[in-house]
């Protein structure tokens, strides 16, 4: 399985159709992880997206660089992708 990391901030409306496409065309090949930074204005929207895609792992960003490296290091070697 390919680890697919999607960093996002203030873009839940763009994230939703991306996840729909991955679900529809990905054929179960991806372990999708979303690294997101939430501002108060977007917390409800990200919550809706997360509830709509229960197979996707949503990780709240605390330190972008550290979180990014940790997520990629947990994936399968040489088969991680970032969108």
C-alpha cells in the first residue's frame, strides 16, 4: 500500500473532492493521511470532511516539519507520495 500524505491548511473545500477522487479511482492502493492545520473558521468544515472519509487518517499539525517527517517515516519505504 502506498502512503499518500496530503498537507492542508484553510482548504477543506478543495480537500473534499480530492479525497472523493482518491476513493473513486485509487482502487484501495493508498493509505491516505491528511496533515491539517485548523483555524477556528475552518474547524467545522474539516470535521465534516473527516467524518465523510472514515478510512482517511487525519492528523492535526503541531509542528509541520516534525509531523511531516514522522508521517513519511512511518510509511512503506520508497512508496510514499505527497500531494
